[in-house]
């Protein structure tokens, strides 16, 4: 008799692609498993105008409703992009049962027709509008292109590119609009997932734009006491991705950041060693505090804790507090 597993996801093209990949891997590992994908309209998807903060940040906008369904027993598992899961708080009763092997973690630049990277660089961004909803990307954009105007820009990956191409303005919560955008900063992995890799005009290096903690990692969450589901998910758990996730999220935990904190963190594993770099920026991009360490790959949280404490020792708490919503 086949085992049934219901996994919840957002309805966006990227979320569905990620969840379908989980289903493929699960059924390949356990052919008798019957996976059902349950689609949710989350608050963050229904409201394409507001900033995410009023909805509790990404954790409230994209995660909360699906998590509640797991806790109630309506679902056995939930798909999340790890970077959307708050790192400074735990959800009692839930655990990450699996992390898929990491996709490219870098950020990418997408340009509207007629705009070139050379023009952006030569002008320092003067006269151009770049769209993003991520405070980290906004801070790095201001650092790379000091004269650029960063505008609030919401929507699923494919929706944002369509709005860019059509010259659509972004509606604001107060009824106004901004834009249209000349460029977007987006996760390369998201563009890959929705078949828009060809739109990448430039891929930022980690030195130029350090990724968000967990960027490029798909996480599958389940109830902590649901041992059957945990055994099933363990069959697709990628140990390297999990170690990197643990290290990067430990930085978030130590910093006690919030959804309006421009915090970045990225780790790599070579042999039995892990290297981790994390940074905290002010919203203008003018001030950046960065810390790097290398340690044993099998002790990722210890490494993340050390890097987080390094950042605190260099003044990160003050920057985070200044960016905290009042």
C-alpha cells in the first residue's frame, strides 16, 4: 500500500517548480510514495502592493499559512525557499526535514531593453531605477551604483520580469506608484527555475553582492514529532546543503536580525573545511561590516556562531538596531 505525503507550496511558478523537484526526488527514492502537491495563496502572494514588513516580513507573508497547515495535520510537509524562513526565531513543533542540493546562490541583474550594464557602471546608476524588495539587495545596489534610485518592486520572479519588460509601474500601499524600473536584481536560481536564465545580463560575484543566508537552498519542513515523514524526507536530504544552511542561519540567530536588516551570509565546503563570510550593511550601502572564518565542515553552527560574534564585536548590532522598524 502506497504511503501518501501532502506537501504545501505557494502557487508561483518558481515555488511550484521547486515543489515538483522535491516530488520527483522523493518518488525516485521511494517509488511507492504518493506525493500530492497542495497549493496555497499566501498573504505575500495575494498582496502584491504592500511591503512585506506589515505582514510579518517574509516569514509572515510567505511561510506562516503553510506552516499552520503542517501543524494542524492538514499537510505532512511544506516547501520553502530557505532564505524566506526567518533565521532569528524557531517555530515550535516544526523542523527542516530535508534540504535539497544547493542551486547557484548568486544574485543577477536583469535589464529592460535599451539599458546596458556599461551605461549603469559609467553613470554610477544616475538616471536609472533599479527594482527590488530585498533590503540587502537595495543596500548592495546603492554600494555598487551610488547614484541609482532603488524602488520598491514586488511580484513572483516571472511577474517581475514581465512588469519590467512592459514598463509597468509598481503600486504602493499609499495609492501612489513608482517606476517603471530600468533593471531588477533577482536570485539567479529563481530565474533558472522559471526558464528565464537568458535574461541574466550580469551575475554578481559574492564579493560584489554577498547572497542572503540560505539563498539557493530549497527546504522541506515537517512536524517535529512526525517520525514517518522525517524518515521519508531524510532520503533526499543533502548533507552539504544542510551544513551550509546551519552555518548561515546561525549567523542570523546570533545577530537577532529582522526582516528589515541588510544581512548576508554565504558558505562553501572544500574537503572537510567550511568557509563562511557574512556581512551587515546599513540601508544606504555606505557602511559594511564583514567577517570571514574557516572551520571544520562538520561543525557548521560553531562556525556560524563565531562569525556572528565577530560581526557583533565590530558594531553590527548598532546597524541592525538603526534599521529596526519603529
